[in-house]
């Protein structure tokens, strides 16, 4: 979008040609450019606006528990939003992640991937493998399938299926509910020394 905005700024009379090149209707292109300009003239400026929305949204959901929330727009065609938070109850990590997924996708509607990490609040180094309670990703559009009013009831039995690459702390994988054959952590234990690269690096 930025490249088309720059071209249009230099040659406003070429809106029709630019629309054809971008394969969108002239009115749609004009509206999209006007909306983009309201946030800033560059991808960096736009990212800052939505990053602020992300910070406010997730911190309102879990006050004082968000270790880090990050919007990665280094590839504008695939924006990744990551959040790490201190868990309250290890048995509610899917519930909390489901709530956060709604906040993240609403704050950054153009995000492609959402990444989650819940950590044990008793471990000082939140970036260590030992701190991990839960880690997963989700295709952002899947969050639309989540009904906030039903998260508490369906987080561990239905909405858990919307997450990819789920890894749970061994204690969760052994839990009689979460680790049961039908549980969301069944056969998804995080083994020692096999932790994935953290989605967020900074310490709490």
C-alpha cells in the first residue's frame, strides 16, 4: 500500500492506472489510501499507531500481567502479533489465550499470525524454558470464530483446536483434565531442551 500511496502523491491524475495495477476498483483504492494516510504516510508510522492500540488492549484485559506485546511488521504482507503474559492458573491458559486472541486481532485487524506464551509468575526469568506454561500460534482470522461469552465453557474443548503448534508444560500435559486423551495438552508436552525459539524475548 505504501508504494501505491507514494505514486499517487506524486501523480494524482494516475489513480485509475494505479488501481488497475493493484487490481482493485478506483473508489476502493482511493478510500484505502485516505484511511492509510489518516494513520501516517509510512508503514512504520502506521505500525506505531496500531502497536499503541495493541498495548492498551491487552493490558486492559490483564492489568500488570503482560510481560510484552509486540507487533512485527518487518514483512508488511505478513504481520505477526505476539504476547507474553504471567498466567494466574495453569489450567486456564487456553481460556486466557482465547480472550487475548480477540483483543489482538481487534487491535491489529491486518495481522496474519498471533503468537502466545503464558509463563509461570513464580519464575523470575520469563524467557527461560522452565517458565513456559503454554505456547502456541493462531492464524489471526480464526479468532473470529471465538465467542467471548462462551470462552469459559469451550476454551479447553473447542476453541483450543484453533491454535497451532501447541506446547504445554509437563505438569499441564500430565494433568488429569488438560492432559487426558481428549484434553488440549494431550501428547503436547514441552520436553526439556526442545523449547521453540521464544516469540518474545524481553524479560518481564
